[in-house]
């Protein structure tokens, strides 16, 4: 593993040929349309905004979901593929998990909804955010993240880079709430803390 000081962590744009403007969409190999819509629209609350053939393989269908901020998540699905909720194991280049923001004020309501839907989950305090981990109908890990502070979206990168600076200076293994709070204070960002439940802190727990 590279030393923390090998490559600088900064919110400043790198000296690269060009910069991306954001995430347009992510596409997943899904199972069938019915189970995918039931999970992502009916349980997670994502609007199904477009539905058409997969233009590279018209024998499959292409489902488009709005994740909540205009970022699109899409699935290639086919009715001849059955859902399989067993944990996925993929190698280099594979997707480990998908993460979506949820309203911090509704964190416990989200957990209750998952329970009612028969979906198991784990909750962890990840230092810079609060996370609930579950799996979709095809075994893909889904992380539902609640922010600890109401940080403006356009400053999150700046805040995380400053949090990293605080973590390294402290010699801490991972970024903690106090590093995040110190970063906000130094940057002069007045952000209210959300009231979130207690949970296991730190590393481990999800594979």
C-alpha cells in the first residue's frame, strides 16, 4: 500500500488532459425487469424514467432509474434470467458495491422499511458518514449513506480533502467525526450535525 504522502490528496483539479463533469450513469448487468423494478423503484424509491431495448443487444431490456439527484442507474435485464440473492464475488474491475444517499432524518425509517421487506442489513459508523449495508435481489451490496453534517454538495470534495489532511496529521487509521468537524471549522463552513443512532465504528464488516 502506498504511503499517505506518496500521492497528494486534494480537491484541486489535477493536471490532466481534461476533467469529467460528474457521473451521468452507471450500468449493471441485472437479472429480470420485474425483480429489478420491485427493488430499485418500489423499495429504494428510485423513479423508473426510461425503458427501452438494449441498443447493443435488443433481446435484452434497458431500465433507467433516477437515483434522486438526476444521476442515472441503469440495468440490462432479461426475463429469462432469474434473481439470485447470494453474495456476489467479483475480481479486479468488478463492482464491489453501490452507494446511495438517504435523508439522515429518515435513517431509522429506512431500516424499518428494509425489515418489513424482509431485507437484512448492518449499520456502521464510518467516521465521515453513517452507513447501512444490505443486498439487492441479485446479491449486489447496496450501501445507504447518511451524511453526518449538512455539507453543501459543491464543497464536499474540499471538505473530504481537508479531512484527509486532519487524519494524516493525527496519525489516525481512518477519518473520524472529529477530523471532519475540524475540517469544516477550518474551512469556515457552518454545517449542522444530524442526529443519528449509535453504531459500530471503524473498519470491517462488509465483504
